[in-house]
C-alpha cells in the first residue's frame, strides 16, 4: 500500500520522537536502526526513505530532545514567574529528573556522545545549549552584546555536571548530595539577582 505524503511526514516525526528518547536511554551507538524503527512501529526499510543516514537521524533527534528540554524549563519557569530559576532548579536538580533517562536532559544523557559525533549533531547541541543559556541569562543577567554571561555558563555547567554525577553512582545518598550541593551553589551564584533556590 502506497504511503501518502502526510503519512510519511507523520512517520518521520514519530521516528524522530522515538529516537530522541531511545538515544537518551542507550546512547547514539547503543541502539541500531532496526530497534529504533521497531520502537516507532516501522520497518528498517522505511528508514532510508526518510533519512539520509543514522547521523542525520541523530541530528534531528538531538534537536527534538533539546527543544523538549527547553520547553520543560519554560514550563517550570512559567509555573513560578516570581522565581523562575528556583523553579527550574527544583525540577532539574531532583531525584525524579535523575531517574528520567529517556525523557530527561539530553545534555546530560548524550553530551559525551555528542562530542564524538559529526558537525550536524554538534550543531544541534550548540543551538540547544545556546537556548538554555539564553533562558538563564534572562534570570541572572546578561553581558553586553550577544555573549552569554559567565554566570549563566557557570550555572548550566553546575546543573548538568551535578545530574551527570548523581546518575553515575549507586549510592542514593551521594546522588542527593550532589544535587543538593549544586542547588546551593546555584542559589549562591544567583543571590545577587534575588533568585534564591526554593529547595529544602
């Protein structure tokens, strides 16, 4: 049966969505095309009608995952407009977020993998990281021009590193300590901007 253009576009979007989650769970090299397509309910043969290569899919899926991540930041910030950074810190530096390997932060899940990928995947990550920094700069201040403030960079680095470390150990108490220490650090870095963390 011939697939309509609309169905092909829907299939492509489904594959990108599924890949954005499965790559976060398994890594770019931890899952093959057959399993990626099966996860989307399609055959491997359909892949080559929609994507140039696995690298092409990795770039598209990375972009989708990062857009989803910034969307979650926006939603958290909008839920507490009086303290947007604290709201983002509350959800991001939580044990619940640490457990969300398929839907959690793609910078944490795939950052080290992205460093070994081609320029298209790196471009997707660069754009997504820039979006995160733009949001942070709006809450903690921005340097002159378009360059992100060093404070925003330090906060993003602290938060991403803390979740990475918290996920890397078996000891749940140690995981919580990494997250709490990072939350305290972010609160201290943003104290000048009257954005104390609401974590307890």
